[in-house]
């Protein structure tokens, strides 16, 4: 048995933070390492090189976590499954890895039990929660291509094993499909209003859910934008007509700042939520209070995972309500169970487009880089499209 294979038997997949790699597999002698060229980073092994790459994204939490996840998975697969350093991977190895993403085997080594997400410090942590969808596979390979390209530029490896891959142009879907139609959105609101409010904790939770869904839908916020921003970013300014308008300044994706209109409805809900927590009706400039608070804690922000769970629990409850009312609602109940917080953002864009809000305004509200992205929300039903085409687009010979 090759020495590297013997070594891999003793390696259990572990997070990069605590991973210890034997010298024979750490990449110091990787076959793709650069020779005769001055490296631009001080890394002497693969783990150090990956940390140098990831350090560039340390101030952007979501990007850092996504990039770390993909780099970590490939490194672990390379040393545990193949018994070779990451800096020895070939083009053929990367093709095999892409197939592995579709079915990580054996599951006992690679997949968390029950698909549950455990903390990185937990012994039950695993790199995967199940097979990756085709879209997630593509995203993983895009990130790894960026990583290898940087390692080449840094003079750590001689070539990018993914550069030989056939790059297929990704077709933009003609319309967004992961959203709630107005009927399903109404079911969600009905469920929220039916939530118990007998105890103090139940009342706090109800207020929190109602405020969270207000932010996600009226503001079209991403879940990270809810967890990372504070109430002190609300401010008012007088418009040309002399009316005071409230806005929410959001630090969004790619650190892009945008102003979200804080409508009268949103400000009413904000006041209601703040008073429930015995805060002043309106926030002060620079106030550090998180946008959404934990129940029963000091002014503590909720993590993205905690916010995601709240939203999923509401969708699950609304789905159960649908099933209880009508046996014919199974398809709609399943759709609700598939929904996530990001569906509310898509729902906001879709419903604004359906109400004929100028697409340029929808673009700016949601922080899209271009109208091409925003135009995907134009998905009126086909019957209505046919009817309006027939009525409004005529040759009239």
C-alpha cells in the first residue's frame, strides 16, 4: 500500500482551523508547485497558501465563509480520498471531484447526519450536508477556478488545473421561479397573525416574526443584510415637497451601500417592535440596536442561521395550516416548505413588478447591479400575457 494511502486512513475530515496534515500530503513537494520563480506569498504548504487566499476576504463574512467552504472541501477530498496534496491535483482529478460533489461518498465520512448543520467545533461536523445540486456544483467550481487562478498569480502553483475545462456560458433564466405568489404570501401572513401570544415569550416572538417578515418583504432585504445592520441606520430627510421621508441605509452584497425606502408601513412596524422592547418609538442616529433582537437577551443580534430558522419555521407552520384546510393544497404546501428567506426578497421584486412599479426603482430598492437582473421578475402568468397581447398588440389592417 502506498505511503500516502496509509496516511490518509488516519486523517478525518476536519475544518481548516484545526486540520493537521502530514508532511507527505501538505503540498511542500506538490507536483504542480512552481519552480524557478519567485513566489509572491510566504506559504510553504497548501494550507498556508489557502489561508493567504482566504485572508483577502476576511472583511466580507458571507464571501469568506462560501470561499472557505469550497477550498476546505477540495483540500479534504484531495488528501483523504485521493491521498495526494492539493498542489498535485490534475485536470482529471478536478473532473472526478465535480462528480464527487453530486454524491459525496462514503456519507459517514463526508455528510453530516440527517443533513444537519453542526458548529465547526462540533465532532459531528462534516464538510457536506448532502449531494450538491447542479447549480451548487457549478458555483463550487467557479470559486475553485478563482482560487487556482490566484495561486498561479501568486507564484505558488505553476498552472490552474481548471483552466482546461470547457466553460459553458450560463444562460440567465427567463424568470425568477423561487417566489411566493400573492395567494401563498397571504397564507403566510394569516399564519403569522394566528401565532400564539399568551405568554410574554410568545408575544415577543410574534412581534419579532412580524417585524422580520416586514424587513424581508417590504425592504427586500437579504438575510445577511438583516443580521449585519442596525436600527441606527434608519434616518429621515425632507423631500422637495417638504415631506419627511424615512430611509434605511443598508450595507449589502459586495459592500455596496444602498438606500431602502422605509415606507409608512415599515416605520409603523418598526415603532411597534421597538415599543414591545421598551425602546423609544424611533431609533436615534448611529444607534447600535440590531435590526432583529433575540428573545429574552440583552440587545444581542441574531445570527444568519437563527434568522433562517425562524423563517423556515413560519413557512412550515403555514404549510401545515394549508394541509389542515384542504387536502387539495398539498402542492402549495410543499412549495411553502421549499421556501427560504431569499424567496421573500424575490417575492418583493415580483410583486412590485406585477404592480407596475418602474423597474429602475425596483432595481435600486433591491440593490441590483443592472436592469437585466431585475427584469427576471417580469413573470406575469401566461393567460394574462396572452390576453393583454391580444388586446394591446394589433396590426389593424
